[in-house]
């Protein structure tokens, strides 16, 4: 009887520990989600409630993310590193702040076209995602989705287009970690490269005149070499 009772007590102890662990994980998950939801400005919470009151469970929010326009190429390169990149992995992490949602994508570095500047932690919102390779860089873009009040809100910025596998991009990246950073100059800091090397410049982006004049990746590389960058 004593042995049976002892086994029963041990089983009960293991069961209780397992139940407590499950409850703890559940509470952490709920708390984590609540923290993320509470980080957003109340105007977005009200927007989600408005959608929900109409029976709409998905909605979009246009962002006006602040960025520093670049007057010259030299000015851009004072605070950013210029990379030639190709997409490696999409949507590796999401960062939520009071004003916006940010999405991280990972790119393979084809070439660093300017000296790699020391990283500055304040260049990014929150910590960059782990698991970024030595020849890769994770980049934080404004936009992404999160659930608020049961409604999926998708935040977007007009100049941010979803990266495409196989396409090259020219990115002026403000590094916040050795292999992570953000596009500091908005559309002037992120240029898709066509198959023939033509740089796609967004209208009204205040792209540096040297980049606009160069028009192609090859000519821009020549400009950088002549300037010693």
C-alpha cells in the first residue's frame, strides 16, 4: 500500500507540473499578444473596432513612415552602406511599434558597393531577427500585418513593394547590427535593378542626382570608384 501510494503521489506531482507548464506557456502567449496589441497607437485600435462593428475582419492602413531624403550620394553614404542584394527569405520577423508594423526580409549580399559602416543600434526598431548568415543582411521595411481586437490590420507604405525572388536590388542600408539594418532614405534608398542593369527610380522620391544621372548599375559603380567610395 505504501509503495502504491508513493507511485500515485509521484504521478500526481508530474501531472500537476505538466499542467502548470501548459498554463504558464498559454499565459505567456496571451500576454505576449496583448503586449503587441497594446503597443499600437489607440487610433489603430479604434480603426480595428470600427472594422469589427461593420463585420469586417480584415482592413488596411496606409502608413506615412518618416525617412530622411538624400540630397546627394555622398550624403547618403555618410550614414548608410550601399549593397547589391538578392532576396533570400521573406517575412522572417515582424516588429510592432506604437506607430507602425515593420517586416523583416533577408537578402544575400552580392556585393558591398561602399565601405561597410559601423552599426548603430538606433537605426532599427527593436532587435533584428536571429539566424542571419555571414553573407546576408536582414532589412526592416515599414508595413506588415497584425491582429488587433480580432481584426487583421495590414499596414502598407506606397513605396514599399514586396521583394521578388531572383531580382536584384540596390539598398542604402543603415546598419543596426553587423548583418541587419533599415532603409533610411525611403524610396531614394531602395532601387530595384532591372535585368539590363537599369535602376528603377521612384517618381518624386528625391533620389540623389548622381544616381538618377547614372541610370544604370554599371555607371553608378563607375561613379563610386571615381569618388573613392
